[in-house]
C-alpha cells in the first residue's frame, strides 16, 4: 500500500507541475487565440471552441468550505459546459451499433458494466485531483481488452457534459476495429510522417457526444520509431493543453507486442494496466509492470471477469 | 472465498459447455452401449472336503511317492495341484461333451480354444481340508452342469490316481522286501561258510585262547620252579650219595680190610696149624695182616679218598642209607626228566596257542563284519516286512472308501454375478458427469493464470481499480446461447436414450 501511496504522491506532484505548465500554456494560447480571433473569423473546424475560462471570465474565487479548488472546479464546469455545448458533433451512433462495438451507453441493460466504468472514471478523477490528464491504457497480453477498456473509459468520461474525451489508437500493428471514429481520412501514422498535417486533421468525431478519436493510420511495412519523434510529443502536448477539460486516452499495444509502450508511457501522465481474466500468469503481470514506469502506474483493471 | 471458487468453477464449465456436454454424451452413451452388449455371467461353485491322511493331502507336499521328498517343502498349493488333475485333456474333453460344446463338431483348434476358455473361467482353490471349484458361464444351466461334472470327474480321476499311487507304493515295497531278503540270505550263507571254515573261531574264543595262553604260561613257570627244586634236590642227593658211597666205600673198604684181615687171620690160623711161625707163607701172611691193620688204622684217620669213589659202584658196596638215597635220586632224576619234557611240551603248546590267537584275531574282524552285515539285513528286512503290511492294509482300505466327499454341491445360479447392465448405466451417467467436470476442474486448478482480482492485489500488491464483468456484443451473445442450447440438447438426448434403453432392458426386449 505504501508503494501506491508514494506513487500517487509522486504522480500528484508531477501532475501539479504539468497542470501548472499547461495552465500557463493555455493562457498564452488563449491570449494568442483571442488576438487571432479578433483578426480572423472563427471558421476553424471542430477546434473552434475558444479559450479557457480565464480569458472569458475571470474566475471568481468562491469562498467555499470545501476548499478553493472545488470552487474553482464548479466555476470551471459551468463555463466548460457552455462551451462544450457548441462542439460539432456528427450523427450519434445507434444503440445497436454501440452494442456491436461493445461501447457502453447510459441506457444499456447491463448496468453493472456501466457502473464499473463510471466507478473507474471517478477513481481516476480522484487520483487526478480534478485536472485533466492523459492516460495510457495497455494490457499484459495482446487482445487483453485494452482497446475495450480505453474506449469505454473515454466514453464514460464523455457522459459528463462538462468533460470531453479523446481516444488515440496507438496500436499501429493491430488497430482497434471498433474505434467509433467517423469520417476518417488520416490517422496517427500519416500525421507523424507528414509535417503539413495539423492536429485537427486527425482528431475526428465519434458518434458519441463529447468524445473524439484519433485512428492509428495506415499500416506501414517497416514500422519506424514514431513515438519517439518530437512531433508526437508536441501533438500530445498540444492536445492536452488546448482544452482544460479534455481527457486523453491512449490505447497502447501490449508490452508483449511492441516496445512502444515504454515510449508512450513517458508521454502520458498515467498508465492503466488491463489484466484479462484467466489469460495471464502473475509472473507475466509482474514482468509487464516492471517494463513500464512504475511511478505512473495508477492501477490494474481486471477485465472479462465472468461472475 | 468459497462462493467465488464455486462461481469460478461454474463459469469455467459454462465456458466449455459444448465440450463438456459432448464428453458427457459420448461417455454416457459408450457406457450404455457396452452395458447392453455385456454378457451376463453366472457362477456356480462346489466344495469337496479333503481327508487329511489321504494321498491328496500330500499332493503338492512332495510326499507319498518314494523319492518325492526331494521337494520337501511344507508350503504347498493344493489348488494348483488339483488344477493339474482336472485340466488334463481327457477330463476336459468329457466336460466339453457334457456341456454341449461338441454338438457343433468343432475342430481340434477350436476345441483347444474352448478348453482354454473354460479353464480361464474356472477357479480352483485348495486349503488344508477342502478343494473348491468355481465356474462362470453365460448360461445358468450350463454353469451348473459343468460345475457338477467337473467335481464328478475330479473325484473319479483322483480316485484313480490314489489307487495307482498306492499300488505303486506297494509294488515298490515288495521289490525292496525281495531285494533285502536276497541280501539277508546271502549274508547268512557267508556267515555259515565262514563259521564252518573256522570252527574254532567262536564268540569269545579269543578270550579263551588268551586264558589258555596265560594258563600255560603260568604252568610253565610253575613247572620251571618245580624243576629247579628237583634239580636242587638231585644235586643235594647226589652229593649225599657220593658221600655215602665214600662212606660206604670206606666202610666197604674197612669191611674189605676186615674181611681180608679175617681171612688172613683165618688163613694164618690155618697155616699155623700146619706150620710154624717161621713158615714163609705164615710170615707173609702176617706181614699182610700187619699191613692191613696199618692200612685200616690209616684209613680211619685219613678219611675217604675221592679219587677212588668213581670206581666204587661196581664194588657193590651199599649201605641202607645209600640205597635209600640212590632210590630217591633216581626218583628225582625221573621226575626231572618228566618235568623237563613237560615244560618243553607246554612251551610248544603255548606257542601253538599264540599262533592260534594271531590267526583268530584276523578272523575275528571278518566274523564281526559278517555278523553285523547279517544283523543289519535282518533288521531292515523285518522293517520292510512291517511296512509292506501297512501298505497292504492302506491299499485295501483305499479300495473300499473314497477320501473325497462333496461338502457343498453346486447350485443352479439364479442371478448373474459381476458387472451388469445397471452398473454400466449408472456408471455411465456418473462418469459422464465426472469426467468433463473433473477435467475442467483440473484444468482450472492447474492453470496458473490469474482468475481472481484478489490474487493481483495480494501477490503483486497492485491496486485493482475495477473488475469489468464479461460484456458480450449481441453477436457473441447469440453464439453463446447457441452453445447453451446445444449443451442442453445433448444432455436431454443422452438422458432420453438412457430412458429408452433402460425401459427396453426392463421389459426384456434387449
């Protein structure tokens, strides 16, 4: 337990420093955007959502018995919701489609699954202490359910209308076929290869409100070291800092499949490990845990429990 | 924890539902099928009681037959020995005939097979006081018939064996008796021959001879002593005698002198009558008388003169003592002669006896051996005669009575023994359930992979943030339901088959 506490504390510190950085960046970006907005029409695609609240409205520190942060959150939430409402969405996915893709939706019969993901979301939020984060979801073995968990976690985050989520399919060798992405033209690999592309080109809407997805892109014969490139780092930085209420989820390959996990881990705030039921031994899990950065590992999700 | 384990197990089974159901169906139906085909076995047995003193009680113990004690072991397998008696070809052929196997006229090879089959289905066991036969067959009647027949044949065979053995024993003993009788007669003859060749050699003749030798020896010694005595006596006599002779001679001489003197004097007188003293003859006679007187006077002074004794006997000068002594001396001399001769003869006799004794010693050894021989043969012969009598008595007894009695006769079996249909049916269901469940349990027990979130928490101290239950897409669910349907279907089909076959068996159609 103490290990976890320590890890959480370290993660908290890192988080705080990063969030501060991001806030700063966000402010700067907001300033820049404001100036840009004044000069040009806001015809940009989906990314037309404007700055963080500090630019629009000065956050009034509400003196709250719960603490300054919570008050801050409430203010932020209120304002985010308004902004988020203006997001561009495509036609929502039907229930059958969602069921086929094994994606949760609030009215589903299997409330148990739904609640598990909701609880997971709450836990993550508690750990994150309110600020947004990027989380890598990986598995110990291939087809261990990391895509399922990542997608549904992102979905769970999108239920809250003050938050948005982004799921990035980083599994270049085995892309997620159930990724609820629409109008996909280019994906991550294209973006990393082509400097001309912008982040907005690859971030597509899903049929799920408030949720965006980035596909992995075309398969390449010779998989280059994509994730160690600066472009990737920048992309992630941009993605996270742009909107304070966007939660990013990286659907990573399993540690067995590729060594990219370590790279991706270094780019994220948290790591979530998915352990499928009756498919891995404890030693395999142990090995996986050793490979990835232990300080960022917030926990394990047990998947496909049959009882 | 327990509920979780059970829940886990059930989920495992459901994960493998198709396979489990198939295994169940296959195993159960195999059992059912085998059960219907399994032949029914009936068993009958009979027990014979064994008389301890009989031959068969020594069957397998290695006695009863001469030279059989080479085996000499106490532990025996009466059952195996009985089997040997029963499974002889002639006996088994009779069994075949009685059991009706020969009705189809099988070939020799087939007969052999049938016999092997029967032997395989027969159990022969033997103890100290019994022999039992147990036989299994597929028909109750035949089982009974074969069992009784086997017992019958066994008793008959065994009696034959007994009698044959007894006769053999008797013959052997007879032969031994004859041979020993011949030996006895021969040794008797030898003894007689020897005794007649050496009549003086008897029991204890050595001792006798020894005594005799001692006797003779002592005789000789005595005689020698006596001889010595006699010699001494002779010597003394001789001495005395010669003394007497001297004395006699002296006396004789004196007497002669005196006689002569008298003569001379008479002569003188005569002369004097005629002549005068101056006559020369008278003078010479006077001188002679004077000389003679002097000689007598000298003789008396001097004593006897030994040199003159030798010639005395002829003078016939005897005194009474001298005569006495002379007779004694001659007596003694005679005695000495006798003694000497006797001694010589005795010595010779003794030598003879010694020679005899040496000879006897040699012969005694031979005699002793012959005697021993004879006595031994006599003893053995007597013993054999006794044994023969016993054997004869036994043999006669045997001819009269059997030593095997049927203790428990066979009974026609009513119900089959061993594994039957119902066992197969129940066993099939049980196995059909147990095997797939067991395998699944084994698989999950041996599977080291993580099944419980607690394991992750405990062993790796990782925080488990959540456990997502199985969530299937509609397609997956459809497949799952199909599997469930198939599982139920197979179980129902199997049970239905069981029901049908069971009913048919019950009503006797199968």
